[in-house]
C-alpha cells in the first residue's frame, strides 16, 4: 500500500449546528461592533429630526412604501462619506432600513402590488421608541 495516496490528515469540519456557531459562548447574542453602534446613532438622530414629517403626511393613510420612508426620513443625507453618487447614497439608505428591519427595530414590510409597504401606525410607534432610545 502506498502511504502517499492515503489521506491521514484529520478532518477539520465543524459539526455544530449553524445556530450554535452564530451564538456566542453561553448562548448570549454576539456583541455589536463599535461602527454599527455609531451608524445606529446617526440613523437615530436622523429619524428623530424627521419623524414629524411622516406623522404629518401620513395621518389618513394606512400604508407607506419603503422608498417613501427612505425619502421622508432623508436617510440618503446621512449616508457614509464613501458614497459619492446618488445611486450609492440610495443603496446605503436602503441598507440602513434593512438593518433596522433585521434588528427588529421596525416591523417587517408587507408586499402589496409588487412593492414593500409598512403599516404606518406600527411604524410610527416603533420609530418613536427608536428615536427616544427606548429600543435599539
């Protein structure tokens, strides 16, 4: 038997479940990085300054489109400095909204007629709590 053809190296595959790998030791959630915390604070200030626009404009409407939310909160204005074009700024603002959804700071949108729309009452309530620093 030729020893060169036999693979005697141990396999280093991780046999733990994916959820166990993502969680920190002891079942705690992974810590948030400093840059993410700074980004959340920038978004929080932007939401705080522009929340009254949504309350004023969408009093009688039950749903708001995702693009309208980005425009009314002016999230493109607080895009990172590396975003030079309008397309990059819009993509950064869309990522900010997605981060808020993923962290469950605002409710998930529903798909209506091919566009993602948020329920205004729940959205405004959660954005107020986020702006005040009670969640997030």
